[in-house]
C-alpha cells in the first residue's frame, strides 16, 4: 500500500460516524445551552465574542461528556447538533402555523 493510500484510509477512519445523541443527551444539551445562553446566542461577532463562544462550547463539551460518559462530543459537534435542533424547531413551528395549528410546543 502506498503512502497516499494509507493516509487516505487514516483520514477515513477519523471520520467514522458517532453514535447519535439520544433524547437524554438532547435534553442535557438544552440544559447546558440554557446555562450559557447569553454568550452562545449573542449576536456580536468580534474576535473576543467568537473566542468566548468557542470556549463556552468547549466547557459544554466537558460537562456533557462528564454527565453522559458513553457519549463524548467535541464543542464543535455539540454546536452543530444545537444548530440542527434549532432549525428543526423553527421548521416545525413554521409548518404548524401554516397548517393553522396552535403553537406546536404546547
């Protein structure tokens, strides 16, 4: 096997899919995000704010992993999960309003 083939297989091994986050994990993520909501949902985009957000996601990652030992995620992965959860919630809210339903979260 050549060096490029072995490098390719190494990078492919690093990109294995993780076990999906279960309901308990999502509830914990919501709880942790609420704890740091003022920082995470800040609209500012200067260097200090972005750096602070990255540090907060790293803290959330540590707390998440310590409470759910079998599910370890990086701050970047949890941020992506949070963004996906928000998108799905907004989409669900929009769809329910279009269908004339009451607030879908009640």
